[in-house]
């Protein structure tokens, strides 16, 4: 089954001949190799690029183990570049090559080389390497299939496809598997034998059970504010385990490095500054999150929030959790200061959207709860409530846009003005 991932393919196409290293990152099994070696290669062929001017090396292939040596890799590429025409160099899992930074820097000096690489962790986007590639690297982060991509591949009744998607996630290989049992077994095996093993080995974590327990705690609390200190207290009081703040902080950074989770910072909307006390963590793939919990905690409201976060990131937004300070009175008529939360503050270029994820708004009290933070924001950026209900988009009396989940997920322009027409 072929899924044309045009959103990412167009980014690769836009980067042609820009004298930068095009770096495709993403969680393992998200489709990076397919994007580069199938979709992009097909595009190059349609543009009339000869096969001998497309150089492909999959570094996770045992048959290419010698090319993990940087000098042998450069010799191999040099031997294939026999004229002055443009060559397209596609390197898969480049982090498996020794001194890949040196190799990529060398290739930048070759004027007729256009270089594209993939990597499954952020080791080659760490602070040191980011300095090496400042102004010379162009990152394209590939997420697992969005709901729109998933739905385009199999179609059918939307609610049924949504249930499958929020249960098993968007790793492309799942589309080749029949039945819930095979999908569960695939994800359970994958998260243990690939993702967790990769993190443990890369960072030489000795206490596997401790790390896995933290992963499960994060998985069971998606959308909940936390920090290393709070998590340390949770372990102490609930699990009876003592893990210091620094260790938890390191473990969380390892999860981010492997693209397992993403961290959303809290942003003071009125004060226009970040609040460093607590953050939220969201999983890049819901199937892997659910596998961590044995497919037992499928709270659709929290999963919906995570899926909306991923969709916004997929569309290129920087996403924060918004905080709005308001003054109100308590039961004794005393003035108190409260912090109201906006689920997402989505920024891209000069655009900003304030977005609430509302699984259900059955009565006025729940509506007021969702609307209150937005009412207390006094700028002119769009304020949107995404509801689970399958409703036609409309503007309420406050000027807030109310739209259904499927309208948001299935229309890439759903946040734009013409998305409401």
C-alpha cells in the first residue's frame, strides 16, 4: 500500500540545490526510508535524472557495513561521480556512520552534490553538531501517519477509522497487518525490542525497570503538567521508588532524543514569557504509547488532545501550553488570582491560534469552562475550540470558531480563513 506523503515530499523538493544538507529525522519506522528511497527517488526519475546520478546507501543494511567507515564512504561516492552534472546522494540512517559530521561537511564542498540524509535519533542534531551545521543543514521532521494520511489509505466510516487510529497509531507498517491481535503484538514487540532497547543501549542505562516505569508514568499522564521534581515525588509516594530529579531529567531528555515524546512548554500569554515550572509531554505515536500501557488506558479525551498536538506539529507549528492569569473572588468574596489553561498556543510565522481540545461540551458549565481562558485573552488572534462532535464549523457569540475533530484533522487548511467557508 503506497501513501503519497506530499507534505514531506514537497519539503524535499523545495530544498533541491539549496547547498544545504537535507536532514530527514523522525521516530524509527515512521517512513523516512520510504520517503527518501521511494517517493523522492520517483520524483527525481520523473524529472529526468539518470539512475547513475542518484547514489543511495542504506547504512542499516549489513551489506553496507564497510561504508560506515567515513573514508570508505567518501571514496565510494567519489568513485561514482564521474562528470560535472548534479548528483543526488541519499544516505539512510546516517548516524550509524563514524564521523558522519566530517563526511557531510566534506560533501558540502562538492559543488555538484545535492545531499539528503535520514536519522532516527537526534544525536546528529545535538548542540555540538547543530553548531557544525549552523546555516548548512535543513531539517525535515517526519511524523508517523497523520489521521488524514491514514484515512486516505483505507477510507471507510470515519468513526471506525478514528478508533483504530487512536488505538494503534500511525506507523505505516500497521496498514499491512490484519486484525487487532497482530497490530497489538507488532507494537508491543516494537516498543520493547527497538525503541526502548535503542535508548537503553545508546545511553547505557543500567536500571531498565526504572526507566520503563517512568515511561509508563508519562504515558498514563499525557496532557498533565509535570516536571522532574513532581515526578520524583510521584515515584516516592505512589511507587515507593526513589529516583532523583537529575536522573528523571536525563531520562526525559533521552525520550525526546529518540523522538518518543515531545515537550510542550507553558507560556504566559499576558506576560508574554515562558513559565519553566511545569511542562507537558506528548507522544509522537499513540500506538506506541498505548503499547507501553498494555492497551489498557485508552482515555479518548486525553488521546484526542495528544493527536491534536501532533497534527499541529505536523503542520509546522511551534506549540506551547497557554496560561492566562485572571482575578476572581472566592466564597468569602476575597480577590484571588487564578491561572486558566489554553490547551495549545500554535505559532507559525506571523500566525497564531489559541486552541482548546474539547472532547465533550454537554452543558453550559462545560462550555464556560472551555471558553473562559479564551475570553480572557485580549489580542486579536483566532480562538478555536475543536470538539469531538461531528458538527459544521460555526462562530459563536464570542467570535470563537467551533469545529468538529474530523473537519480539523482531514482538512490541512482547517485553521485558515477559507477552511471555514
